[in-house]
C-alpha cells in the first residue's frame, strides 16, 4: 500500500463513483481503477461492490476506509505543521456541509480557496447535520457546518447564523404574490406539512417548538430532501417549514409564499463545528475563517 492508493480509494468511497473521483483527481478512470484494483489484490479483499448507480463499500472496504482517513489525516497534519514554518497553509482539509446550505456555499468556497490557498487541497462532503457531527468527532472531516447541534464534550461549536423558520406554501397561479403576514404557531396544525425524517435537525427543532407551544402538527409526508419537499409544495401536496435561505436557494422560489412563524418564533442556528480534542492546523484555521465570512455574508 502507498498513500496515493489510499487517497484514490477514499475519493472513490466518498463520491461513490470511479468516474466522479477521476474527474476530481484529474486522472484517467482506467488508471484510477488500476490503483484500486492493485490495493484489492494486495489486501486480498474486495473493497467495492459495483452497481448501476456507482459503487458501495464492502465490509472490508468500510474498515479500510476508517483506517485510510485516519492515515491521511495524520499526513495532512504533518504537512501542515511543516508548511506552517513557511507561513503557507498546505495539506488537505475536508469540510462537511448540509445539502440545504451546500448549494449556496460550495462554489464561492472553492473559488476563494483556490485564490487564497493555492498550495492546499480542499474536499467537500455533504450530509445531514447529525452525520456531520459524527464525522467531525470521529476525525473523518476537519470542519463541519451543522444546524442546531446538541452540546457534546468532543465538539467545539461556534454559532454563525440565526434564521427564523417560516411556513412555505404554493403561490396562487396567475396571481401576483401578496405580502405574506406572519403566522402564529398555534395556527400551524391547520396546515398539512411535508417534513424531513426525525433525524433531520430542522424536524427536531420544529417538533420541540410545537411541543412547547402545546400544539400537534399535521404531518402529511416525510421527505428528507429539501429540493423534493419544495417540488411537492409546488405540486400542492402540502406545506413546508423552512428557512428563508433554504427557499432562496431553490430555483422555484418564485412559486412560493413564505410566512414567518411567530408566537413563539422558532429560530434555526447554523454553527461551525470542529473537534475539541484536536488542535486545528493553519490550513483548517484559514478554512474556518473563509467559511465564517461566507456564512455571515448570507445574512446581508
């Protein structure tokens, strides 16, 4: 085994596809396949299961993935410590983003990273806030953006952005959208809702606020993808509770009416999360500053 093979293997595992990993790594797909096949031959284990949508890790692949991430993290920290002596952040940093904010941040983040940190490498993975918290604490990623995280001993949390939750409904066709008045929480049970599963931070926040207000929500459908929720709202299957930025990121925002929830006014908090047990590298510190600037720019 060598570090290059492990890096290639991790990219394929994270992206779930040899073709996507080849594009990110800027190498030919056959060359990438040969490297991973060589790793499988040396270990005498099948690491991936091929399917019509891409690849998935086998049990052996999952075990190797955990070891590989740890090894690559150690090497990244070694390079960062050596690079710090030249005042030049180097190495590799991995950032986890929730899908709802990832569409808004990925392009500007990569653009600034390329301009400000040309000697470093950036990897971005998407996942629910609960998964990102787990990835930060286990060392799979260096930095995460998470919604409404619970306090944990192994996690250092910095609030970056507060956003009010709003009821999102389909606008009447062919009519000009009127200014939407706020909606008191006590009236929310009148609206059939399309919400994510309970593992989703937004769902937990909404149900907690509903319980505190003494109301029972009308859950019509459970769908974890925010774009799919918006599509269903536009098709008339129900209403959603989202942040204004979540709606703004959709290409269908013009088809929606947004009413801010009040009495009480539930607020979603987007936080920066890093491990409390690991000293951040100069590269990680720079990436954290970039993320903070971009997130806070969303509120202006």
